[in-house]
């Protein structure tokens, strides 16, 4: 076996080796372990696939040190997401302890019509996510409450999770407060508000289609919430005060406080509410040794909820299932998955796998529709391979920027297409940081909710469809005396 002395481009076969290995191993993991694959087997599959990528890169002239550094750099870039996961776990623990989750379910059971619950859940999450610009915060707060309501109504958890995620990504894709919207605009070199206006055109159509699908998925439910409401009222002191942590999270988000800080402060606020509203519950949960002062026992109870989550012992099986959750500890297997996926992504990016797979597709794209379709495929592939939503925004945008300009298309077409595809599809991939986050936060495996994450599937399909139809394929302005040729002779669309 001959090894190149300096880094060389990969052949198509070499580029496919780590990808095919990953697909085979993850598929085998799912076959052998089912949904439990996310608790360890998938991480092993990603580690083995990363070693395949290391071997391919080493053989093509990359040093083991440079490949290792690429893996470390990729994992380092995901530290922010890992800390957010810890914060969400802590938030869920204290909100379960203090009663914030119960309050959301309690009032939701009385206000939401179960006949149209899925559609209503998607609409609520869409409005809130557009207001605050983040899908993760919406899923980790409102989404958790909606999942609890669906459980109490005996509704399908996979469809409910799909509705929550669909609404959450509406704002993540279209809000000027969204980090991915800002990133897509910057990567394509366009004004943020121009990007938002253009993206809203596809987002509004996609959310209308999404709400229509959830309306069709709805069914008449003969549901009486009186028993569930009575159980909650007996077990908890239900009060609007319990919504204080949620209000704090929303306000901090609107003021653009970083996500980890926002969510962790929301977790601490949940602990404070628990101490003031349910001190007896906090002391009982702490199970402190005899003689420990009450205030120390309450500190232990909140601390335990932050670290390991709350374990409900009301005696009501349904309520205990709803509230036994959370804690930073509950996120560890998901963080393990994200670290393994990011390491794999860093190595394959260093080796040039994505560029080798995408370049032939770009060269064969003759029409505007084919070019946008190639970009969408590239963003989905990047989300699969690198397991990181931000890389899936930046890398394909950078790779396709010259191709769009050469065909005479305005950068806004590139930014809209990237936003419509890269932002939404990460949540459909089990080992992507977005898919892993949604699965652990909402308690539904990625492959179970993915068929119902309608907005996330419709958005990339819609952007390809309008490209082939020639809708909103805006052109670069021609300089005086320039003669358009080839593809540039097509009329502009305004």
C-alpha cells in the first residue's frame, strides 16, 4: 500500500468509504438495538467510521496529527451546543420539581382542543419561535409542556413531537433573531433582512402546508380532562406564578442573552420557584439526613434536580411518568453521540470528502433548478456527514457561491436555498446535534418523529420546486455593456 507524501484529493471511491461505512454501521445498529442504539451503539458506529476516514485521509497524505486536530477542532466548535444540552437538562429537572411543567399541562388541558391539538401545537411553537428565534429553547420549554399535554390526552407522541419541531423550526429559519438565519445571510453575503423577507415567502407556504397536514392528522377525541386536572391540583399548588421561569427565558431570549445563560438562568429560576411554592416537596425530594437544616435540605433538593433530574412519587402513574425526567445527567448519552459525530465530521471535512462528492454534481447542474437541487442535496449530505447544523449552512454556501454567481443568480437565491434546507434537515438525522437534542428533550426517537416533522421536510422540497418553476430566481444586476450568455439569457424573476 503506497501512501501519498503530501495531501492529495480523494477519488470518488475513497470519499465513499467512510460514508458507506457510517451508513452500514448505523443501519446495523438500528437493526440490532432499535431505539436503544442512541445509548451507545451508534456512538461506536461513528467512532469506527471516523477511523475509516482517518485511514483514508492518512493514505492520501494527511498526517495523523492534522486529522486528530481536525477532529478536536470540530468537537470544540460544538461545545456551545453541549452546554445548551446540559442547561436544558437542568431546566427540565427544576421545572418538574417546582411544578412549571405541571402548570403548562394543567392550563393546556383546559385551553387546547384535543381534536385539533397537533395543528394548534405547531402554530403555538411557530409564533413563539419566530418571536425569539430559537428552536432549541422552544422545544426545551413549550415543547416539553406540549408533550406532557399530549400524554395526558393519550395522543400520539411522535406526531406531537413532529408538530413541536415543525413550529420550532419555522422561527429558527425565518426570524431575524435566529443565529442560523444570520449565519446563512452572512455566508451568502446578503443583508439579513433581505434574507428574512425572502425566506419568509417559502416559510409561510411551508407552514400553511404543515398546518394543513396536522389538521388532517387530527381526529375527534372523546376526552374529559377533569380527572387529570383534579389529580394535578391535588398534587401541586397550581398558580400562574409557576410560569415565572418561562417568562424569564422568553424575556432573556428577546434581549439576545446567549442561549446557555438564558436556559440555565431559567433552570435556576425554576429551582427558586420550587423553594418558595413547594418547599415541602423540595425537602422530601432531597431526602437529607436527620439534623440537616431545612434551608440546606432545600438547597440539596434543587441541586439534585439540576444534576440528576426530578423523580416524582405522587402515586399517580401517569403524573409520575410525566414528571420523572430532566437533569444534566440525562443528557450524557446524547452528548456522547454529538462528540462522536462531530469528531467524524471534522475528519471527513479535513479529508475533502464533501467537496469530492459534491463537485461532480455541481458540474452537471445545467439549469437553475438543478443547481438549487444540488445545493439542497449538499446541505443534507453535510448535515448527515458532519452532524452539525452550522457547518451545513456555511460549507455548502461557500462551495456553491461562485457557481451561483457564474450562472448570474443573486446571492439571495443562495442564502434562501441554504436556509430552507440546512437549517431544517438537521433535526431529521439521529446523530446530528439537532436530531439528538430534539429526541432527548421531547422523549421521542428521531426516526419516530421524523416522518411527522412536516415543516422540516416540506421546506427543502419547496425551495427545489420553486427553483425548477423559475419562481424568485432573482438575477444579478448586469453592468452596462455586458452581454449575457448561456444561462444568463433567461428572463429575471421579481
